[in-house]
C-alpha cells in the first residue's frame, strides 16, 4: 500500500490509518493527545548531522535525498525502523500516514521517505 504523508499540525482523520511521526524531534506546540500517534520512529528520520547540513534548503534537496537514502540503506537502526514501518503498513488495512513537522509540504524528508518505502524491499 502507498504511504501517505501529512503535516502533524493538520487535523487527524479516519483516512490516516496508522499515524507515525517520522521526525527525530517532537514538533513544537503539539500535545501527545493532539498528535494521536500510533508510533514515533525517530530512527527513520535523517541523522542530526544530515539534517543540520541540509537546513531545509530547497537548492540542496537532490543531494539531501541521495544522502538520506544512503542512510536508510546503511544505518542499522534506520534499517530496523524502515522494517518496522513496512510491518506497520502491512498490518493496517487502511494504510499508514507518515507525519512530519516541516513547513514546506513539497520539500521535506517525509516525501523522500514515502518514495523510498514505495520501492520494493530488497531481500
């Protein structure tokens, strides 16, 4: 099933399915109740060093995406979090929504993560 993405600041809906926060940091101004999460997978977010380097600069998105995919492929904790996301999605017939806190709906790591998860898993 396709992973959906949504800002954590948007209202939860029944269409969200399993709601998973994929940011390393808790979003400002969001209570645990309002977040309405099924899981928070910090390890699937970009590393602090990569996030700092990128700084949400749209001009760096292509290089960021390549580096982030490399982390998703090679970092052991990240690989476990990716496997957990795939498992959550398999167990939820309504699918999974990846929640992020970034302001830009087009330039964010959740979009890259959703594309990465849509590709077939390698054995």
